C-alpha cells in the first residue's frame, strides 16, 4: 500500500462526523459538505492552495450487498444519478464523455455516486453507493493528482439505511486512520 505523508496528501471528507479533526491532527484535511458539487468546489479551492501530490477521499457509503462491511478501497467509479434515458442512453451514462465510468487500475470495489441517499433498489449497479467519490475521481484524473478512495460501509442501502447511517457515521474513522494513514 502507498505510504501517505502529511506534507503531500490532502484528505477530503464530506462531514467532520465521518472523520473528526482530533483523529487527524497535523494532516491536511478538508470537509466539503455533502454532494458532488460541494466536493469538487471545495477540493478545487484546496488544491490551488495546498498543491497535494495525493488526494484521499474518505467517508461512509451504503452497500446493497449484505456481505460487504467495514473499510474498503474503491477503485471504480460510476455516476448513478445522471438519467438521459429519454434520449436513448442507459441511466448512469454521460453521453459523449470519455470518463463516464472511471477505473484507477487497482483492485478494489466499485462505487456509484449520486446526489441522493440510497435506501432501496438502485438502477446503477455498484458495490457501494456514496455522494462524492465519482466527482472527486474525475477531478483528480483531469488535474493529474494521485487519487485514493476509502469508504466505510455505514448501511446496507435499504429501508433502515438512514437510521443505520446515523448510528454508524463515525465508526470507520479510527479504522481508516489505523489502516491507511498509519500504515507503513
């Protein structure tokens, strides 16, 4: 696994509840707020100032697969809320865009990103569902910044997902710090 340094890595998280500041003292961390637009705007501003070599996106994600739990690296990203099906395109596909699906070329899970909370069936199939990572992966590829993404499964994208997420939003923080930031 890559050894990340405090001096050249920017950690991007939607909410401080997901990764409290106290756990990442001296790391360069930004909290973007929820959603793709907030994530890219705040990350863009931070990149201008901090000029990182690596960006790590950490946060929570739902999974409709009961066997997926804990912390996972995500290396394949899909946009799940774009819907041009009335024009003949599959849901989740951005027509005429070379980066419609993104793969980092490493082993890991897939994540469907959209600006809605998944609590039932989802048309775009992925291992995990979140609200920021696709946009961040695309931004980093365009800016040629090394991108890593780690998601902690907070819920199983079903009828109890909202309650489950609230109950477990902060459970992955220590696991992430110990297994990713302190690794090596």
